[in-house]
C-alpha cells in the first residue's frame, strides 16, 4: 500500500508537466483511502518540477531490483 513519503513510479506520460512513464516521484498526500495521491516530482539537483494529483492506477510502488535512469527535462512553456 502506497503511503505518504513513499517514492513511486509514474505509469503514464504527462506531457503538460514534461513527465514520462518511469519517472520517480514522492507521495506528499494520500487521498480517500489510496484512491489518489498528490505526488511531487523533483529534478536531481533538487528543483521541484511538478506537484500533480494522480489516480492510483497512474502510479505504482518501486519494485525490487529496479534502477533509476536520468534524462534532461525539456523547456516547459
């Protein structure tokens, strides 16, 4: 069960925030018995990229033996 401060993996692309499937975020708020979450996505240098409300099916917990991958962010208009 995903809880506040858990790291999660994004299951979908969110082009309006320049977020892609596989990006890692941190749960900052759990809504209605885990039906949804407020998730903060932060660049590796510590800049908050987005705080997004997501449904439970749009995220998943980090599994065992997964590895992170870095990518540059595009310009957000």
